[in-house]
């Protein structure tokens, strides 16, 4: 079980993830893709990463926008798992031809 991060730890971690923002006990990022097909492909990539980590984001697809929300629900807030997953998603997003 991962411990909750302090506000100071969260503030330090969020600075390493451009485009992500903290909202209460979650971090969130919206990606805009070329079209629905690209958005769905990206969401599926995120799903594979989430399965690998056994840590699952909330994923919302609105035509060409994918919104990801991360939180460790079992802990009631943000843990290092959320930031690890966000960092791995960013690697895929940066290197992805879907964006």
C-alpha cells in the first residue's frame, strides 16, 4: 500500500509533468488528437500501460480529446503510483504519432 503524498511532495512532482494539473486529490491532463480514431488509439495505449502497472486512470474520450484523471482511490488521494503512471503516459504521448 502506497502512502499519501504531502502537499509539498505533490507540488514538486507536478512540476515534472508539463500539462498535468492538480485538482483536489487528483491529477488531470487533457490531450487533443487529430480525430476520434487517434483519440481511441491513444486511450488504448494508456489502457495497456495502466494494466502493466495495475493502476487505472479515469479515461474520458470526447471526439478528439482524451482526458485522464489519476488518483489512488484506495488511499483517498495521490501517491507515487499516480505520478509514476503519469510519467509513463507522457513518454508514450511524446513519442506517439497519434498526437
